[in-house]
């Protein structure tokens, strides 16, 4: 295995660990996947930069959707990034309607650590489902 192939495999393992640890809400494990914690949520324009901001994002997002989880569809590799296609699922706190939203996240790397997770999705898809309309 070449050095480039080995780095690619290690980065993919880091992304899988990151996503799986989010699903079980073991955010200590999730934080360990970052070289620098940063989320960029493109549909809302929100940026959570630094460990304190990212921890607050985890707490806030799980308060809003306690059962939030992801189902990985595919991983792709590009230069210093791993691209994840996945579905985000959940039921808002106090709600009865759940959602499933296809998403794409760019996991940007420096070496073997994530320096940014940039997430793209259609907010309206979630809103329609929560109103009982089709995706």
C-alpha cells in the first residue's frame, strides 16, 4: 500500500469514527477526530469554530432532535477531503413527525485530523416532512 493509499484509508476510518460516535452521542470520541473542531452548516450559514462552540452545537442540536442520527450512503475521496453522502434522521423534541433528509458533508483534513465539517442539505425537505408533506 502506498503512503497516499494508507493516508486515504486512515482518513476514511476517522470519518467513520466521527459519524458513528455522533450516532451514539459519544461526543468525546467525536471531538477526538478533529485536529481543529469546526462545523459549517451551509443551509443556515452557521459556523461553530473551536472546541467550546462545537460542544455547544452538539448539545443544542441534540436538545432540538434527541434521536438525531445518520445513515451513511457512500464515502468519496478528494485531495484533502473525504466526502460523505448520508441521510440525517430524527424526531424533534416533543414532536410526533420524524424526518429523513439526504445530506452531503465535506470532511476537510490536515494530515489525519478533521479541521472542518462543511454540511450541505435542503432545509425545506425537513420542514415539509415535519408538516406531513412528502419529501
